[in-house]
């Protein structure tokens, strides 16, 4: 891993936030936005969040049911403040920066969901993520029956169980919908955020920042074989040839039957033959 991976104070703040028990997703999101953008806006965003929570507390009485609390939150977040999904610039990397999402009141499904869960839990609502393939939402658990599925990307739209099942079928996922309602951990959520950031940077040729996103996953010890492969390929583009080969070799060892294994082997061998730093 590149030495810069542990040099930035924002990276240390990110790792501290993810290694607390339980992990602090809000602080972790703000720390990665700090490193990505070069500006530390954590205090400002926490002040904004405190104001939002205070305003919600003023509207929440102990007599409200869970459903009434959800309606109160939805009215505040979507109708009054105008939070909505950024469909026009869906792949903009700023959609993954929590400070930007809160300031501009738009972003990706997963960042809007992180914000929604934070506010809901402050209101005493039992609220967690829904990690569907290709789309992240929120579930509010009830004492009996199915959870209430809420889509913060679409202004708090509620999804029925049949709509969830139909979506999973369109994604060609055969598992029962209730298996996909297993509560994702904070680490799972953060890895998904970081892969989104990596993808946005790769699309724009920002390989240095794409590498940084993958480094955070590696430092969290939650990397899968594909992360090792992508990190190795990106390091090769950045000229870190010895490390690139090492990570590609780790990928081959971890996933020897992967469909792209021969292509990755060939890429590593090409680096070994031609890279000046390895001669």
C-alpha cells in the first residue's frame, strides 16, 4: 500500500470512526469527504445536523406512533427541506460526500439513507439500511409484520414487499426478498460508499483518488478479491509497479477460478517484463 495511505490526518480520523464500537458512520463519511476535497467541514456539518435533530425533537411527542414519527420525518426532510436524489448527475463523485449532500440536499441513495437513518434514530425510530443490488434504501422495523421500506432517493416513497420482489427479479436476483432485508453493518455500508467513489473517479480518469478509495477498504480489512484486483490495476496505471504486481498476485491466489484470471495474469506478466522499476 502507498505510504500516503496513512499520512493524511483525515485518513486517521476515518479509521478511528470506523474502528469505534459501534462505528460512527457520520464521522467516517465526513472524514473521507475531508480527505477527498481537502477541506475539513466536520464541525459545520455537525452543527447543521444538531439543528435538524433539534427541529425534529420539537415536532416529536412521546405519544406519536412509529408511523407518525416516520411521516413527521418525511415531511421535514423531503417536503420542507427538499432532499431528493440527484438523477441528473448521478455519477458525480460529490454525491458521495456527506457535507455536499447536506448542503446541496441531493446525492446518491446510500448517502441520503445514511442521513435518514441518523435522523430517524434520533427520533427513536428503529431504522436500518436496505442493501439491495444497485439501490440502497431504508427499513423501519415494526414489532409485528414486515418492515416499512422507505426510498430517500425518491422523496421517501414507500415500497411494498411486492415492489421489492419485482425489483429483485429485474436485477435477476433469485433470493427471497426477506433475505435481502438482513441489516447491513456499518462496514458494509462504508465499503459500498467507497466503491461508488472509486467508480466515479475511474470514470473520470482520477486514478490517484480511486486508489485512495480502495486503500480505505483495505485498511478496514473488508476488501474482497475484486478490490485487490482493481487496486493492483490502478497502481499499475500510477506507476507503482512492484506493488501492482503484488496485489494482482494476491488476487490470483484468492480467486484462482475467476473468469478474468488469465487476463489478470497476463497483465501482471506484462508489468514484470516492461516496468522500469522492476528491471
